């Protein structure tokens, strides 16, 4: 146990002083009583004295005073409380296919609606970051519990060209590492959205981008984190999403996924071309299985509240310093009330 104001504990020195004064007063009363009883008229009354019982109200008063003085020092105790704590990265697919209308009003807008509901359902102990990916992946919002900032970031997302699920996953992993202090890679700071593949042309000349990004993932223990993919599952760019998912599993990061669109698909106009696009549930399921997560069809019949609850990090037991002044103050008042009750019952008055 620790105290915010330990100097207040010196006030406990008043207790021995009060005890000494009380004992002196008792001795004085005994002397007076002996003189009175020696006259012979008080012998019967002497036999009716309450004995030790007469000291109990005073004892309760002293104990109450001591507890209240301890409360004035503002004690703190380490208490282990279960709570949901960690980081969730919402990884948005903003590829052109997410503009398809087989989810109302579009796949991307449906994903944004689900993300808003998820953000609003989370406790303040969960930090949420946002990554978007199309042909490349980059962090658009570092982890925060500021709901207004998160909702504003989600609103700004717009579809673009290309799709690389793997780069989206790796961008989120890198951002988690940066937030945990495992690297100082500026590409994941979120100050200015920078594609994670923009490590420079020199990096590409030394080896394939996929190998560079996977090999250069920061080592160390990643904090309790979850990556939530919001995608139609289509992938047409470099970096194998399954290898990225396996890398997430190796670092203890779970990947869940919400799928948007229909397996029948629809035809979409992209740059003057008619392109058929459909929800690829198989790919999303493989990714989540590789990273120990779960795939949820966003248009399924399951309770969305339960889905959002399952997307959060694991429940953790974390010791936390908590002030328990009120506990001591309440105990002191209770002891004082008990002593007062005894005094009224036995002597008909408060000491």
C-alpha cells in the first residue's frame, strides 16, 4: 500500500497522546472513587460498575480516529482488474471494386457504416488505428480513442485503383510495432499518409518488395492487438496475403475480417472498362484462419453487437493503482457509529 500524502501519517502520533491522557483520567477517577467508596455508602454501587465494558466506546473512538487519519494520507492499493485493453487496426480496402453496389449503397460505404458502429461500441481502454490499402497500404490514423477523430478519418476514405491485401496487413503490423515503440519507421506515423511500399527505388533494386516488407517487420513482443480487415477479398497486387497473415500470427496479432459484397458479384465500370467483381470469401477465410481470427460476412444474420464485441482484443487482468481513501473513511465512520451505539445502550449518553 502506498500513500499520496504520506506526511499525513504523522498525525497518528496524536493517538498515543490521547491514550496517555485517557489513562491518566482513569487513574484520577479511580482515586476519587476509592475515596468515595471508603466512606461505605458506595459499596453496593461499586459492585454494579460496568467494568471493562466502560472502556469499549472510547476504544472504538480511538480506532475510528486512527482509521480516519490514515484516510487523510490518501492510501492507494494495487488492484488487479479485468478489462478489455489493446489496439485494433481497422484495415480498409479502398480499391475500385469496393465501389460496387452489391452492398448498399456501395461496399465501401457499407464498410464505413460497420466501422463507425464498431468505433462507437468500444470502451476507452481500446485504442483504434486506421489503415487503408489499394495498390499499396498506409496508415491514415495512428491508434487513438478519440471517437470524433476516428469517425472523421473514416468519412474521408474514398475508393482508388489496385488491391493488395498483403500490403494492407503489413502496413497495420508495422503501425502496431511503431505504436509499441519497436521501430521509428516514419511510414507508419500517420502524420501524413505514406504508402508502405514507398521505401524507395533502392530498396526495390536490392530484392522483391514482398521479401523486403516481410523480412523488415520489427521484431519484439507486439502488444495485445487485432487487425480487422474490411474488404471484398479480391487481391490483384504483390505480397501474398497468406504470408502476411502468417507473419501476423508469428507476432501474436490476430486477424478478423468482415466481408462486403455478394459471391454472385456485379459488373463495375473502371476506367472505361467493364469489370466483374465478387466477394471472395475463400481468401478472407484463409487469411483469418492463418492468423487465428474469424471471418464474418457483413451481410450475415448474426447479431452485429456480438460481432463487434468479438473483434476487440482479449480480456486482460492488469494491476492498477487505485485510491482507497473512501474505503478507509467509510470504515472509520462505521466504527465510530458502532462505538456510539454501545455508549447509548450501556450508559444512555455519548462519551
